[in-house]
């Protein structure tokens, strides 16, 4: 279900329900893993995952942790680095954006946190000199011990990144 879809940018930013999870075939192995970790909760915690469960997806994963009104990348996989031509590990999400899109993207993440919702972003890379590259990213919210969104697991697919549906091993 599309909750909010801004139209002022070349990006499409959607917030999607977590219950039920949407049908996104290219991300299905990740969504199945995410769902298995919920154990009756709306969202899993980052600590519920083992990094080895992401075999085949490691390059396409970024992890961010909430810091006030922003998120800081703790992991920024090589497919994200290739896509943005920059390793944003340790950087704030807001610092990674082109200025024209910052308000819209920050609003998108605020909606994902407040919902909570899963984010889906599609379009062209919003980075200087990278706008010719298309991409699709899901932003899966992860909760803390109090049930609040504390992290996002971001997963990307893009042309030229090889097989788009790696197998996940549990």
C-alpha cells in the first residue's frame, strides 16, 4: 500500500506497510529473512540477524543507525559505494544527498520512522555525476528494545550489479 508518494523529484519515495509486507519479487529473499526475524513483532532488531545470513547480499547492504533527526551509516556495502561513487560509512544520511532533494528524502525517512513503514526508493542516483544510474532501494526499519525504530537495513539493486536475487543462507 502506497502511503505517501512525493512527485517533486526524479525519485519515487514510497512508504509501505510492514503488516503485511509488500510483494517485491526482486527483494523477496530479504523480505522473507526480515519476516522470519520478526517473531510476531512488527519489526525485528538488528541483533536478531547474523551477518552470515546475508550471503550473496553483503555488497548490496547498508546499515544506518538513528541519530536525532538523521541516520548515520554504520555499514555501506560495495554496491552502494559503486552506485554513489563514495563510501559513506560513518557519514550522516543528510550529508550524502544533493541539496535539492534533502527535504524530500528526510521527510521520507521521518514517515518511515513515525509509521513505522518500510521505505522503497526508485529512480536515478541523487549524487553529483551519478544521475545516469538507476537504482531501487528498500529501507527496512529495525527496532530497539523499546519497540522504536533505531536502525534501517538498506538494500539496493541496480543495473550492472550482477544477479539481482542472490540466495540467502540461514
